[in-house]
C-alpha cells in the first residue's frame, strides 16, 4: 500500500505485492487482478499483483483503485468451479484473498473500505 501515491505506477504496486509474496514463499495468482473504481465498480486500469517497477499507468490524485492480491501457499494456478464464481487452487493448497479500495491523495492514499 505504501507504493500508492501520485507519480507511482501500477507496476510499482504489483512489484511490491509480488516481492512480498516471494519473500514469504507464496505464489501470486495472475488471472485475478485489482481494478479501477469509478461510475462502475470494475473499470480500467487493471491492477495486477505482479509487475515491473515503473511500468503501467501513472497514479494521479483522485484516482480510486481496488488492490486485491490473492496469494497461495503452493502453485499460482487456480480453477473456477462450475458455479462460475468459486475459485480454488489447482493443487488444493490454502490461498488467501484480500481487498481494499483506496483513493490516491496528494500525500499518498486513503483506504475507503474496512478497518484502516
């Protein structure tokens, strides 16, 4: 979250998540990403949980994004069940998913969801 500030890029966020995950021997699910939030809940830009520092769009004050990593103890591979909603890991290892919606402020970010 500390990467979220004006002038940072989407890649900076993804790289921070990916680096944290790998430092803790976790894999990053790549098929599911965060997103922009505006007049619709799922908008551009995609906010991947992996990436290269300095890549992607540049964050600007007032932008609202959902950051939602899904990290697995085993493989990064996942399957969507027949209900087209439930997602499970292919190797049946535990996984965790977390989401915060944030607004980019002049000084960084403000969390709009959940406990601060």
